[in-house]
């Protein structure tokens, strides 16, 4: 018969291994888009995501930030939202997607020394153009400042660019500009020709 002194360490090791395996499996499961959309608060966001150009990108790919720190921060935020959900206090859900997250997939850099690689020219994710470069020197010009409606813009699908956001920013900064986008010419602020 084994003594309690020899069994206790084995039981503790087994419990530790089971706990770690459960934590890893739980973390993986709670990182799936199907888990994120299992709460009713996310139903409209789910529909807009499925109709957007990003519908093959998992929620955590954009909403976890970058690196281990971003992942841990997202998990803590998600745990807080789950607790609020179960106590009926979720309120308005708002997430910030920072530029480095967008640039994990989009082949660009906001660095002034970045040189575009022409080999990426035919890739739809490649965004090397003068319009982006003109805005990158301004710290307020983040990817989501212009493209916040890309994924969750409307139930009909993504809104690639928010003209109102452009107009508001150009009015506030008193910057006159004319751009050609989507086959149209837009003046910002609206109605004023540069």
C-alpha cells in the first residue's frame, strides 16, 4: 500500500497538468469567433462581420492587439465582458483596433523610410499609395480613423471609407483637399474646392 506522502505529489502533478491543459484548451476555445458571437450583444457585430471583406479573419486576430501583451489584455477584457454579460451590465461594447494590428496583414508601414515593394502591387491588401502616405505623418490619422466601418460598418456589409470622418477632420484642421476615390472626386471639407 502506497503512503499518503508518495501519492500527494503525484496527485498535485496530475492536477497541475490537467489545469494547464484545461487553461490552454479554454483559451483556444474562447479565442474563436464562434465563441465571441455566442452572446446576444455581439449578434449585430457578427452579421456585419460575415458580410464584410474581413469575414475570414477571426475576431481575436484584430481585437487582441499584438504580441503576448495584447493577447493577455484581450483575455482580461473578454473575461470582464463575460462577467458583465452574466450580471446583465454589459452596456455598449467598444473596441479599439490599433494600427500595428492592421499592419500584421496589410503590407505597409507608417515609417517615413518605408519603401514599397512593387512585387506586392497586385495584392489587394497592399496599400502603398499617396493617399495613405499623406495621412501617415499625422498622429490622429489612424487606420480606423478612416476605415472604422470596414468590418462592423453596417448590417449590409462593410463601409470601406467614412466620408463624414474625412470631412470632420479636414474641417477641424482647416485642410483643403480633393481626392479621387471609388471613381468619384471628393472635396474636403465638403463643398469647398482646393
